[in-house]
C-alpha cells in the first residue's frame, strides 16, 4: 500500500539580483521552505512555500500530524487530505501550500500524469506572464538612505521607466504590475504616465501600492490615473471596506491579493462588492486544490482571477502554470518576479519567459527536476521526519 514514509524540509535563502522595493519594505533576499516527500515505493515529490520562522515551524508541526498522513495511505488524494485547512490560520495555510504541492508531485509521478490534468484538465499549453516590477531599480546592496534619496527626486521616474522598458523588451511581457512606495501620489501619477507613454497602449498596466494609502488618497489617486486606462488598481488602500469605497468612486477596476486570501474573506468581498479581481496562489489558500476551488468561486461570483506571485522559484512557478492550465477560463495572467532572481533550485535554472509567456511543463507531476546541489548551496536549515 502506497504511503508517505519520509518528509524532508529544507529552508533556503535566495539572494536577489536586484533589491525589491515596495510600500511594505525592502527585500534583498528571501527565505523559502522546500518540502520533499518520499513514498514507501520510492517516489519523490517536491513542493515549495515561504521560509519565515513561523511557517517553517508550522511545516515541522504538520510533518508530525499523523491524521494527515494516515488519510493519504493507499489512495493518495491531496484534495481530501488538505480540504480542512481552508479555515486554518494563515501560517498553517501557507505551510500546507508547500506540503500539498509535494503530494501532487508524487501523485503525478506515480500515475504518469501532469499536475494540470490531475487538478481538473489541461485547457492550455501556454500561460501569459505579468512582470511584477519593484518600485525602483536598485542593486541588491542598496541602503535605506539611498532609497529615500531616490524617491525624493521625481526626475528619477525616468530611471524606473527605462528599467521596466528594458525588461519588457527583453522578455516580451504584455502586462506590467508596478509596485508603489506608497509615499507620494504625485510620484505614482508621474511614473505611470511615463510608463504608458513609453510602453504604448498594447501593454497592460497595473498599479500596486500594497494597501499603503488612506482611502481618501486612494480615491484621489485612482481618479487621476483613470486617463491611463490601467487594467486595474491593486490594493490601493487597506481592508475590504476601503477597497469597496475606491471601487464605488473610481472607474478603474480594483483588485486584491491581500484582503481576500481565504474563503471567509472572499465571501465577504463578494457580499460587499469590494473588488473586481482576486489574486490566487497555493499558499494563502492552503494548497493547489483549494486555490482552484477559490478561483472557481470567483468565476461564479463574476470576479476576475489572476495568479499571484509569492517570490516563486521554479517549483512553484511550474505548479502555478499547471493550476492556470487547469482552469477553463484563462486567468488574467500570472505574476512573476523572475527578472529579480539570480538563481533557482530546478535543473536548467530560472524559467525562460518568451513573448511574455511560459510553457506549461509536459512531464508527470509538476514537471521539473530539482537541482540537489543548488538546494545544498542555498540551505540554511533542514529537518527530516519519518511518518
């Protein structure tokens, strides 16, 4: 009888090629947790999630949760085993996201099926990507004082636009999400106007302050940005009530990946009429199966869906491509920060965006091969649990 016999979790630190700057701070590197599951038959599956102290601790606790692993004996069914985590605390949901992903990889390898087919069907082989760009172009070594000086000089919007345009030209992106530092609406207006002028009407633009502005300021900003025909404003202010107000007073669509990140919040967002579009990922939603259920719930309610990026490495990028492929209706693109990353943990390195798209992997399971040497090189902590 097939069962999971070993769980190995490795926490890694991944340096960024460029610093990632937004209203919620600066990232020069990030932590990830890689989950490696081995079955009694020797099949191996990989998953990926956040690497914060809290989430890594929750992964360890879940590895010791006998109720999960007993439910997976015989017929490995991640959908049933992890459904109950829909209502779990956020850190548990994020931890489950990596473990459940590894389970799906195992199931796909055992059955010889790509993940997208297991999740509900493979409706496309290519997924359009969205370049999620830092609020400014900074080297990884940038200091806080240098960042402050940069945003104090509005002439530097030209440097932001030049950096974005270079990435768009190199990879062919047809959609760009620009992060905002959330300090100066006039800066945001200027940089978005210059972006529209530089990229033209064919490139879709999204603006994302990560909830930094007060509702009054977000409404005023949205009204001034209307002339640019943005695809949407993403989390221009905090909480669903604030988003509802912006949506009612601004003609541009409103999206969130911060304030409707579980089923209770999603139902409330629908009830309030707070947003037009919701970001979906396997982490906030406790796994790929639950994320797909959330996407379907959005579609029934008439809401748009996009695939949210969690500083994804190759394992999650591949899994999210399968998730997007499994949805009958094409999502509004898949966010990616690949241009920031200088390394990856899958063989072949970071995925190659061409003409603004990525191919959905063809192999069984998630469809990527993990580079064990890269994992060892980046590892900062690990543990192994026998089930």
